[in-house]
C-alpha cells in the first residue's frame, strides 16, 4: 500500500465517524442533556427531513432540495438547512470523485453551517444543535479535503469534528441513530492501526477504539435506527467488503440497500462489484449491463463515471469468456467516456492496458505495443507500468 493510501486510511479513521454521523441530522423527538430542546424535535422537521432523505437516497435531488428548503425557511438562523442541502451536493460528488466541479459549492455550504453553529455557540456553548451540525460539517469538509489530497487541512477538520461528535454521542447512549457515529469510530480506531501499523504512533492522540463494540453499535443502528439505517448498513457493507471480506454478509447488506433504494446508481454499482470480488461473473454482468442501459437511457443518478466502471467490468468478463471483439468494443466505449477527464483515472489507465492485452490475444502485436507504450506515459495505477513493461517484453497470454 502506498504512503498516500496509508495517510488516507488514517484520516478516514479520524473523519469517517463524522461523515457518517452527518446523515444523522434527522429528528429524534427527545429533550437533550440539561433540558435543552432541539429543532430536531419539531414534528415538521421530522416529517420533511425523513421525506427529503428518502428522496435523496433515491437520487431525486430536486424533490429532496424542496423539502430541505422548507426546513431552512422554518429555521433560517439554524445550521440544519444548509447542512441538509449540502448533503445533496455531497451525493453529486460521491459517485464521481474525479469531478471537482461541485467542490466550491459544497465547501461554501459546510462553512455556512459552521458560521450558523458558531453564532449559536457564542450564545450557549452547550447548544446541542450547534455542536451536532458543526461537528458534522467539519467532518464532511475534512472528508472532501482528504479526497483532494489536502492532508493537513483534512486532519485539522477531523480532529475538531471528532470532539463535537463524541460529545453529542454522550448525551444519549440509548438512541440507535446517535450510537452510529461512535460505532464507526470505535471500529476504525481499533482496526486501522492493526491493518496499517505505521499509524499506531499517531493514534495516541485519539480515544481508544474497540472492534467488537463498534460492530455491535453499528448493528444496533442498522436494526433499530429510525433515520440512518441506510448509513449503518452501508458502513457494515464496507467493513465486510473491504476490511473483513465476507461474501454472504456483503451480499445481505447490498441486497438491503438495493431493495430500499432501487434508484441509487452508486449502490447499484457496488452490487456489481460485490459479485466481482467473489467471482460471481454472470451475476455481475447482469448488474453492469443494467447500469449501462440506465445510463444510456438518461436515468437520474447513473453518471458517466458509473458507466465507465460498468464497461470496464463487462470487458473484463468478456475477456474471461474469450469474446475479445465484444470486450474491445466495451473498452473503446470506455475510452470515449474517459476522454472527458483531463487526468488519468484508474479505469482510463486500466482500460488502455486491457486494450493492449486483447490486441495481444488477437495477434495484433503492433497495436498491443502502442497501447502499452501509452500506458507508460499515464499515471501508474495498480502497477500498470510494471505490467505494461512486462507485456512489451513478452506478449500477454491467457
């Protein structure tokens, strides 16, 4: 693993709890510690918030924004409005992290959340809403900054965010929604140092985690959470897909997400990748063909980035079945879509490499060599350069 990836994992362990807890900005009809009420107790906010989030996860962004605008009109001085609207921008960023066109708007929204929160904290340093939303906004901003390689700024945001989120979690340890953030932190704070020992010295500055407790807390939210079951299930999926690979559990969680949010192209893509990881080629091809068809039909949430990945995996599978012309056709479509990127993305580079591999399998050596030489001029993803050099020396064979 590269040092960049290790740093990203370290920062993820710091801010992932807030990124997750951010979506918990939903109503819990209780009075907080010290007798303090919250805008989240307002039944109007509860109804509009729940409706808006459901629409958001189904990628009906305009409809979700209308609900969140109503909340902002109800509480124009509070941070809840710009935060919820920021979630819409986040879901425009998340499926295509190579597209930075939404970054400025998202940062502005999170900074408006922080400004409104600070005004409330100036009046009352224990203001629940201010602590909650400021922590969430700092976490989201830190997450985006880590994705953009702004490591120091991301770390600063993550540390500040964690202070607020853990403080909020202590105010209600029985509510499944609030336990989610703590569960994510407990798990990653325990597991990241084990998986990447290089970060251990840095973890002395953070509270100690506990893997088993974290999993219990996440499962509690997944089973009993009212507003953020989706986020809890998504994080459990990530754990069993990436950190503790388990096919059946991954399949169970992605099936739940797809059933609850059938219009979400991001979850649809993950379903295909779950099948890929465990060698279920035929099931994955059905998924990727469906994603491609929805993209071509212009369905909301099915972006060119999702289509690129679908084309890549379809080509990979066609190669496995020795359908080289079909595989090459998919890769050429991928090439056309990836051309909109100035930078060399993972699928752009790997797609070019696989073109060369197919040309070798078709005994079109001159074309293969041209593709390998092109790969050497591109960014080196997943040892693409080493493989290209190897295939220049010795033609690729099955």
